[in-house]
């Protein structure tokens, strides 16, 4: 069987067991990053091994270390010098043998002068999913949106043009899961190219400049590990219905759009410093300055940064452990699209305002042509 691009599990070292992830990119299927969190909290730490993975039989795999990663002061994995890693000579010689056993990929790792330990990753797991409330009309959605404003529990919103779409980033949908490769290869290339267009330079040592660059990349179509959200449920509804309207012919079986709502507890739990290359699973709220990004300002935008393929399942597990609902959703009939978009335009929300420039004007006119076609 082909392994998924991401597996969650644990790595054991002596008596210690650490939360671990195995991540790979579909364009490099013979490389995996195995990373594990040693310490969580305000001073997180961890390790990562970039390994060559070889299928030795129908259900067995052998792994050999190619590079050793450690975490910096902020808990982010990076490729250090050999001298900066105390146990480098041992870590670079780590190998592992894993076998598919029922619902897991399990085995052991070994290294010279070390007893080694167990490694296990879940292949299948039943994660909790959001049970969306089905609304009958656009008016019902407006009532729901008003209730969110009054209650103040769910504060970030995201719209999907089809209710069956998964809550996952464009990065993960593109078959990528190795965040360290995104940060240290993809983003530097984007920054170099973007600087020539913007006639501005990014400070490579500034976390804020890096966040701005990722936000620009996201809004201009580069697959990133960010999910767009808005402080307005109506902006989320605009994106859901406009996407549904523009893709009616390619989704003949789609009947509803979906609006997700994120609990304020997610942003409150996110630290002031968010580390994209964290060794542990993360889903953190990220605020980005809208520099050179008028769309972000117009859309009342914010981001959720994650290194997880199954974000919805992860939020469900964490919410269950916290005894609170971190994510909720409502579904609205696609048949309400024309009414909704005309109503939103009356409120001042249209493609022309969401996408300042000629693209937004043309998109608004396409919507108006679709309204006339329906009437």
C-alpha cells in the first residue's frame, strides 16, 4: 500500500515516549521527515530526522537517516551545523525497520551504542467530525450570524463552496506535508521572486516579514499551510456562494455550501510567537500585517496555521479533551446563492470590494450575469 503523506504516533527512547509525526511530500515519496516533541509549553523543544524510506516487502519498510534537525529557541526545527548537535554522530546513523500491522505502521529504531526503541504510527483512526447544522434559507443564516455576534464564542469564519470539502490547507491538498521543506526551500524562492515584483526586500531574519511573505503567497495562489478565515460570517458566506455559483457545472451533485466557525479559545491559546516548523502538531491563530496585501484588509482576514493534514479531526480531539466545541458549521442550500450574493452586494460585500482591482470588478460582473441568467 502507499503510505499517506502524514502519520501521527510516537517515538520511544528508553523509558520516554514522545508524540511524533511522519511527514512526506508526494513529489519525493522516498523521503520522510520523522519529528518528535521532547518538551511542550513556553519553551518547546524537539528533534527531526530526514530519512530515506525504502519498501523492502509488501508491508515492510527500511529507513535510513539523511539529515538531523534540532529546534531553535522558539521551538522550530532547523538544519544545524554538525558541531551544534551533541549526539550528531549517533543520530546520523539511526535506522529503522517498520511493518504494517493491522491499523498501524510499527517497528523499532536502532543506532550504534544505543538500545534504540519503538516507533509506531496510526494508519487509520476515527476522528470526530463536525456535525453541521442544516439551514433552510439565507434568512436563517443571517439569524445564525447575528447569534454568533451576540454570543461571542465563535469569532472566525470560513466558507466552502461545497459542504463535502475537507477543512485542509492548499499545501496539504497539494500532496505536501514537509513543513521544513516549505520554509527553507519554497518560501526563500518565493521571497526572491516577489522582491523583484514588489521592489521591496524582506528581512530574512524577521519573523514578521516571513509571516507577511507567507500571507502574500497564500492570497496569490501559492499552496501554503495557512487557512484563510474572516472576522465576518458574511465575508465567509460571500466566498462560499461565489465559489458555488462559479462551479455549478463541475459539481452537479453539490447541494449546500458550508460556513465553518472557529471558537475564540483557539486564538486565545495561540502564543504571541507562532512557530511553523514546530516538532509537535499545531493549529495556531496567526495575525499578519496587511502590508502590500489590500485583500487581507478588505476581507477582514486572519489565518490559522497548521502542520496537520486532518485539521478538523485534530480540533475535534482537542475540543473533546477540553470539553468544549472548538469548531462548528452550518450548511446553506446552494439554491440561495443568487439571493445571498445580491443581499451581500447591498451590504457592500462583493468581488469588487473583496478583490480590489480589475479582477474583482470582472468577478462581480460575472456574478451579475449569472443572476440575470437565473431570473
